[in-house]
C-alpha cells in the first residue's frame, strides 16, 4: 500500500504515533504497531492511534488504539486528547466539542483553543468500576478490592483495583514513588494470575494535596504518564480519604488534573505535536509489514 504518513504526539510525555485513516482503509496490524513503537529501530512510542471517522450515530471520530506491543487497548486518556488536538489542528473539524468513539464507548472532548492551536483538552472518561468482574480480577464477582493487602515478591502493599474502561491496580506506597523499582514490580503485577486480562499498575503517594504517581502500562511498560492511570489514581486516593474529588496527579512526564464527578471522571491536560514524517515502503517491507 506504499508509504505511510505518520504524526508524533505526546500528552505529558506519554507519546503516540498517529495515523490518519479517515476513510478506514489501512487497518493496524500488531507487527506494524510494534515496529513503529520500537525506540531503537522505529519511530518510538508508547502506542499507535489510528484516527477514523466515527461509524456510530453521533460520533465525530473513532480512536483505534494499540499498545506498543501491538495488543488492543480499550481506552487511552492521553491518547484521546492527542486525537482531539490532531483533528482540530489539522483542520478536520472546527468544532471544540467532539464525540469520539473508542473500544470503551463514546467519550466527550472539550477543546480549549487559542486560534488554530489547542492548549488543553478535557475528556469525560466515564465512571470508575470497582466490581471484580468489571476489572476483571479473580475473586467474588460483585466484591470490590479497595485498600486491601496485595502481596508481590514477599512485600505486602495496600492496593485498590479499579476499571477506567481498562484494568488498573493502584498501589499505595510508603516511599516516594521515585524510589520504587517500577520496572521490577510492574511486570510481575501486570502478568499476575489474579488479572486474567493483565493490568496496568500505578504506584502512588498522596503529597501536597494531590497525588504523585508512576505507572507501568499493560503492553507498553513504564510510561511517562497515563490518562486512565491518573483517573484510577485519583479515584483510589479519594476512596481512601487521602485527596479531595478534584486534584492534580503528577507523573514524571507532567501534571494532569482529574475531577471525580457524580456521573464520570473528567481528565484535563495538554497534548502536543512533536513532528510528522513519512515511513517509506522499503522500511515497511524490511520488517515484513505493510502500511
């Protein structure tokens, strides 16, 4: 199918290769995603987002998102803000209120713009789910897992499991999250048998009225930030009485504002264009993939 044009965006350091496919002609395959996300031999990213027009009534666009290893993901809070920024700044829409479809359903985006530039995007992320069947997590289907002991590698943490359209286990750590060995602990919990569809993992501490966090993302590894993870962290900390319903969640890549409303969680933060490029067919062919 020839050359592949891509755009690189990031939301608080959580970076994505964006593929414009408004007419739904170039579906993603795992091998292509993994090749693009490779930080040494490819473009380098935490995931790939293919942007198509919405197929359901009322949808302006659809976000087809895959993790860096090519696996499907239901939702990505930073990624959907990047999508909103791209479609506005590329002139695919003049609207500042958008309905974007995802595998976790339709999300409403509000764009804060300055002329042709998007400064911030607020996303209605839907409500959190605590029942184990909704995460999913082993155990009684209706029973939540809220600030309960969770043992890994001989150490016991207090933890909360929550779904934000994708599974999260939020660990309350006593030390500064900067000092946690995320790259050792994260993959063990991601693949823990208690999570049949694997899980994202947040390591959080309540500090200065907000949350300081690091994240290990299912299928991508440690990332600079995570939108659904920010929502999970705020909800878990709020349930534990550590922070108010509206607070900042600070990641290594930047700060996101999360507000827990009665019906849903609002996520606000920036999304920025890094560059655009064309991937030639020779590069694709050498990796046995097609654009």
